[in-house]
C-alpha cells in the first residue's frame, strides 16, 4: 500500500504543469524608477518596502527573477532584463541577447520614461522603441513562417478586438491609419514614472501626454503613468503585464484619463480622434508645429569655471568604466593625458587669478583704513589754541642783522593767516 502511494505521488508530481513564466524587458534611463517598480511588485503588501530586489549584473544589463504574487505562493515567474539608455548607445546589439525567439509569445517590453525629467521623455522613446523593434524583428526572422505570422497576427488581433469594460463594441477588421506602423509581435507598454513630481503646468502635462500617446499608436503600445512612492497604478500595471503574457488572465480595468498623474491607456483603446478629444480642455492650445524640445528645453550646462570649482562626482559601473578605459587606450592615452593637463592648467590659472583679486581687495581695504578724512573743525581748534598761547620772548639780535633781514612772522600771525584762508 505504501509503495503504491509513493508511486502515485511521483506520477502526480511529474505530470503537474510547471509554473508559467513571463519574460520582461525593462528599458529606460538610469535612475528612472525601474528598480523601484519591481520592488513595489515584490512587496505589494508593504507600503514602505526597504529591501532592494536581488539582481545580477550581466554585461551592460541587470537580470532579476521573482515570483508573483509571492515566493511562498507562486503563480507566475517573472524574468526581468533591465537595460539603461546610456549603455544602449555603445552596444545596442546586446539587447538581442536578452530575447529568446521561442519565448516571444510570453515576452513583454516596458519602456520607462522619467516624468521628473520631462525633457528626456521623447529622446528616450526615440532611442528605445526603434532599437526594440529592430531586435525583436531579428528574432522573428529565426522562426518559421507559421510561428512568425502567428505572433504578428496575435498582436494585431488584440488591438482590433479590444473592448472597454462595461461597453459593448464590434470587432474591427482594419487598423486605423497610423496604428501599428511597427508591429514587432510582442506587447509594449510606455511607462511614465515619478508622476507625483511631474510639472504642475496643465498645458505642459497635456502636451507630454499628447506626445506619448501619439508615439504609442505607431507601435500599438499601451500607456501607463505610475509612481512607486505614491503607489499609483503599480498594481494595475502588474496585472496588465500578466494579462498580456499569460493566457486566461483577465483584465477588467477601464482606461483612466481624468487624473493627469495616473493616466492609463490600454492597447486597442486609443486613436488619433480620442487623443484630440481628451485634450480639448487645454487652452490655449499649442500650435501644430510645436516641437517637444522647444516646449521642454534641456537644462543649461554649467560654465567651465563653475564646473572646475564645483565638479559633480559621478561613479560609473564597472562595465562602463572598463569601456571608457578601453576607448581611451584605443584612441591613445596621450590625448587623455593632454586633456587632464589642460584641465589642471586652467584650474591653476583660475586659482591664481582669484588669489590676486583677493589680495587687491585686501590692499584697498587697508589703505582705506589708514587714510582718514581731516575735519575742518579740528584744524580751526588747533589754530585757535595756537593764538591763545602767549608768544615767547626772543633774544635781542644785533641791529645790523635786524636791518638786513626781514622780521619773520610769529606763530600768532601764521595762525591768523591760516584762519583767514579757511
């Protein structure tokens, strides 16, 4: 009896389906809130989590894995590849190493933009979305025609068959103009983080929203504003990720367009007409020719003198430092040394100039202290005192000397002359 029981348990364990997996590509600038978002998902019940999610640095990216809803009761395993924008500039081909062609049906990409650094939003999207589209399409080419077409059609069908919760609609057969110009076969979500410290200007917020939603149409992407600090839409985004990557996971959240800090636009809902209608309250409206960089210019850089006196201290990762060292060795250490010597010379010149200026100011102050204005009243008192003194009798000189030389003025006469001049 005991042997049959163990055989039954072993058979049941071997036949049990494995835990489903979702591959998540997390793309965006450094310090944009990517780690905080994952941290919030792992500690959904903790309002102020303190532990950092475990991760492993792999090439120019970071890999992490965890289970949802929790490690104790896993329902799905999340495998996360996190990439930074700065590293993509030098090695964009490495993005393809994180993508497995056979797992594209359970892969989703989150392109994260920093809502607190508004001027970087469009350049981040312009950099990551084309790179992502290129990397995934290269993986699609390794699949046979049937699998490749199935992925593209599933992405297209999801958009066409979208129904807003609580509203019945008919499935369209044709994509609107401008939608899914780039269909790479996987779901994409544009995530705007740190919305709790976004610009307070309503017109500028609407312009950001307009730009993001307009770009998302071309890639069939969803849009979600989040704040890990304020726990805005973090749970909603997690549920949407599960809905798009795991079959049978329902999602019943309606689009959110009222609160500018918690926008949510699922894939399949938006259109050019809806974007225009939702922003009618923005008055005065911006001109059609308004560019993003004109509305949100990048902060001006510090002057050279200021940078020398107050240098910013930034620490590179090991991989970034090694790449810089390799680049310096390739272009020649002489140039690197020359630039270092030039910076040192400029620092010495600036320091010497400031020292001379300080000494000059000190000398002027000392001269001013030593030089005092003479008060006319004091001079008058001085000469009056001389007049009040009795003149001393001088010795009689010979008559011949008195006749030959004019008689000198006494102190009393000199004092009277000075008083008259005054």
